[in-house]
C-alpha cells in the first residue's frame, strides 16, 4: 500500500504537469542548497523548480498523460514546471547550466511532445515573448504609417480632381449661358423676315 505522503507527492507533481505550459527535466548532481536557491531565483515567477524522486515523477507523468520522459529520469532529478513563458525559463536554465556544471538539462515536454536537449537549447535561443511583441508592434506601427500615407495621397488627389471637375463644369455652364442669347439673336431676324414675307 502506497504511503499517503507519496500519494500526495505524486498527485502534486501530476497537477504541475497538467498545469504547466512546458516542463524541463534536469539533473542537479553536486549543486549546493545555495546554488539551487539561486537557480529558483533566476527562474522567478516563470517556473517552479521541483526536486523529486524518479519513481514518483514516473507515476505522476503517467497520471498526467505525459509520455516519453522515462529515459531522462536517472540520477538526482529536478523538473522546472513552467507556468509562464517557456522561452524565459529555458534561457534561465541554459544560462545557469553554463556557469554551474552540476546542472545538466536532459530534455523536456511541451505541446504534447517530448523535447530533446537540443530543442530546449533552441527554445532558449529564441527571443522572449515581450521582445517579439515589441518588434511586432513596431512593425505594425511602421506599416500603419505607410498605410496612412497611402490613403492620404489618393484622398488629396481625389479632392484635386473633384475641384477640377467643378471648375470645368462651371466653365462649361458659363459658355452655354453665353451661347443661348447669341442663338436667340440669330433666330430673331429669321422670324422677322418670315413675318414681312407674309405681309407682302
């Protein structure tokens, strides 16, 4: 019969697997308590770094439907359960491992599949969500400025064209008004001639 504390630990780890955007499996052989504290501090609020026995992690992973981690669960194991941005957590772990050889990244799990060590490192090489959003916002701002210029140019051209059409119509209307009295004057003698002819 499983001990209550182990059952509780398995449940807690399984819940962390379910509630995480990603998880990174590490081996922390030789790290001191102070170094582990420093690592947790570098992860900040983006991840929870949990030391656990491999047997408990295997059971928890099975309960949570996380497959493919068994080969990574050897030696002293700790898992970073990422609640925030996976890129930030991967960077923190990668950078810490560079300075502290006792930390070894063994792989991870994200989006329903296992991550290799290389994939975790490539994730760490990506720019953070904040940086990408800032770049996207800058690109959108630049495009909107270009779009505004594109919209402004045709609008001004249409306004000039409309004004030119108004002036043309006014000019044509004036010419037509001038032509009407002239035509009436030409018709008047013809009418007079017709009248005099009828008298004779």
